[in-house]
C-alpha cells in the first residue's frame, strides 16, 4: 500500500517525482531547495497552499475519526458481555485491524505525503516496519469483511446446520486464517527477498514493485476476497429473494368456515374461509425475517463500500508494475487514501444496522457521566 504523495508547491500543483523530472537535493538539515530550472536556492521550503492545508486537515480528521470510532467499538465489545460471542468476535477482529491502520499506518503515510521532494527520511528499518504493517493491517481488514460476509451467508442459508457451536469454530478459524494470510503477504518480501521496499538512492519507501510479488500480493489481499464477497452476496441475495419472496398465500382444505385474527402486535395472520378452502395471509414479516433482511442489507452495503474504496488502488497496484508505467502522484495518493477510508466506514456500517450497538454506546456514555 504505497504512499504516493500529496506534497504541493506554492502554486498548488503537485511536482512530478523522480530524478529525471526534478533537480533537487537534500540539504544537511533535511530541507530540499530547488528552482524551476533546478538551481539550488539558499533559502527555505515553499509555503503550503491553502488547498494543501485544507487537504491535510481533512486527512488528520479522518485519521482521528477512524481511530476513535473503531476504538469505541472495541471498548463496547469488551465491556458488554452480550457481545462476547459470534458474530461480534468478527467485528472485533475488523476493528482491531482498522485501529492499527489508523494508529500505525495512516500517520506515517501522511508524513510521507508531506515530505519535501517526496522522500522517505525515516530510514530503511522504519520503512520496512511501516510497509509491513500497512500490508498486514489493510489485508486483514479486507479479509475480515469477507469473513463477516461468509458468516452472514451461512447464518441465512444454513441456519439449522450452522449451530452456535459450529459458528464459534468457524469464526475462530476464519480469524486465524485472516491474520495468518495477511502476515504471509506482508512479510513475504522480507522473508524470501521478494523485492525491496526501500530505495536508498532515491530515498523512496513503497511496497515491493517486483511484478511477481505485485500479482501475489494484490490477488491475495484483494482480488481473492473480492471474489469471495461477490459470490457470497450473490448467494445471499438469491436465498433472501427465495425466502422472502415466497408466496404469502397458501390454500389449505378445511371442512368448516372460520376466521381468525392474531394479536396486532404480532405478525398479522388472517384465515378466511371460502367454501372448502382457507386462505392464509401473513400481514407482516416475522422477527427472524426482519433480522435477516437487515443482515443482508448490512452485508450488501459493507461489500459495496469495500469495493468502491479499494478497487481503484488495487487496479493501479497490479497494472503499474506489470506495464512499467505509473499514474501521476496525485491520483496515486487519492486512491491510497480512498482505500484507507474503508477503515473509517466499516464500523459505521455494521453498527448502524445493529440496534444493540447503539444502545450499548448510549449506556456506556451514560455510565461515564
């Protein structure tokens, strides 16, 4: 998850990266001095434009909101005993990965964005640590979304076979596999010498651009879970359409005429006899059906936001090393931070469709007062 940069000159236009387009050199104090013709200036860095200050402010707010919101979800799950079970352990795993993205990945990415000359000044070792956590946490966040979708799918389509005990084992296995696969993808360059993240000559820190690793990492971190969630939601949609779209009227033979009405607070059921038959009509959905509808809608929105946030970044990450081409830095930055924003949207989505979280938040803040 390369940190393409948003460094902007005083005119508000991003400068192209690379020695062939920018004749600049670091001073002993770490300040890059350059002129449009490449001559060294004896002075200072150009001032930031108003647009750049606004963008940086928004990114800082995004980092803070992502960290605090996911931390709130984690604290709520830990404090409320009713959440110490499936599927809240999957939500907790997602929140952990998103908290780490906000705490360890996004701040250093912002520092890299603002570095003069788009260079990495923090050394080779910290570069490797940052890139490893970047790939680890973002990949884990993506696979946790896939795990939540799988859990919802099995709950809706196999609710009889998918018992609580089976669900616990399946969720624990999915969490373990999520973090193990994420660690493998993140550490592969360091363990197997699969490309280098840090370029000492250009002072660049980015995910390994080795073409074979680009294919491996993008497929393992995005395209494989993307296929899983799209297939799962298609199956959820078909199952929901079949279950909720079944005929609401059935004809049953009875010898006598009778009319029965249920209590109004329950799902309304009306039996109307006409000659030798009875017409059955359900005037409302059962509690289970309503719950499954909300779950299906939540998974759909979660998957939709996940795809919109990450697909631009991973398309460029796969294509660029293979064709030896590159997007303008500003677009790479936009795609990168759009992907990071998925860690902000995740807790908003899965708490918005669960009233238990809203009640837990209210009780948490009420007790604090």
